[in-house]
């Protein structure tokens, strides 16, 4: 990688079954990655944009990128959103990951207790209580039910 290149998270959608070999190969290439435990067709590459393009174009990872429809280029996930997404999907692998479920707008909250303490997200109501939704640029979501008393409103 060239010195000074911007490193970001890029999202690749791949076919089922490929995820088992990908982390090892990316490690050999010196590229970080994250594959959610319950959604193995999503691969998050942590690298520069040219390197990410090279990896997919060369066939090292077979799939296609999620595109940011506002900029018409590869979707770049900010580090803080990716960190929250990883925490939710790792600590609660039963969380539902979706790219197409519409979510009602709700209050911004911060978890104040438990294993997800510090994670910020949006809350939606469900019959069983409050569901915390962590979004990545309004395209992907991870949802987990959290007790209301374990959340506080975020100012602003």
C-alpha cells in the first residue's frame, strides 16, 4: 500500500460458502476484514479503495461492492459506525442484519449498561420492548433487543 493512502471499510457481497477461505487469504495479503457471524455473504474489507478494487477485480474475493447511491462510488463505512456494528454483531450474533428492512425513525440512544455499553444507535419499538438499531450509512442494520433502562437519549 502507498504511504498516506486513506484506509476505510468497504462492503463486498459474495456467494454463500466463500466466507470460510476469505479471511485467511486476506490476512496473507495484509488486508483486514470482518464477516458478521450470522451473515456470511457480507465481507467488510479494511483497506484503501485501490486495494479493495484490486482484490475484487483480481478474483481474490468474488463478489460485488455495495455502492453509495449518493456518490455513485464504493460505499465507505466510517470507523465509528463499523466499530458499533462489529460490537453488536459479535456480542449478539442473533442480531438481525438487513439491507432492505425499512426502519422507522426513532430516538438516538446510547447504551449505558451491559456488554454493549457505549454503542450508539436508533431505537424502534417492538412488542417485546425496545430494539436498538445500529446503521451503516442507512444501508445495513444490525438489530438487538435491549431493556429501555439500559439506554439513554443522546443529546442533539
